[in-house]
């Protein structure tokens, strides 16, 4: 039976304790989403300071923001699919 301690080699008490601890773990997807927002804000700040010219720093910040956003979306999707 998936999601139960039967056949897993752990006691029922340990299994329940592990399941309750998982509910208190902060959502890592939120951290990645916040990092994406921070990097987009840095890119916007750079955009406003150089009046629209594309700088290497802005390109880098946008790429990092896209990576963090994709990871965040993936983690949220994984969380929804594994419920």
C-alpha cells in the first residue's frame, strides 16, 4: 500500500512522526519564487539606471530569474502531483 508504513520496515509511530514533520517544512518553491522576483527587480533597476540599454548584468539577472522561476514552478507542480 503506497503511503503507508506496511512493508517499509519502520514502525507506525515513526511513520506518523515523519508525516507530521513534513507538514511543518517550509515550502522551498516559495523561496525560489522569491529569489526570482528579487532578480527581476535587480534587472528592472538596471534597466532604469542605464535608460534601456541591454547590459551583461541585466542579461545575467534575467537568466537567473528565469531559472529560479522554472524551478519554483516545477516544485509546485511536483507538490501538487504527489498529494
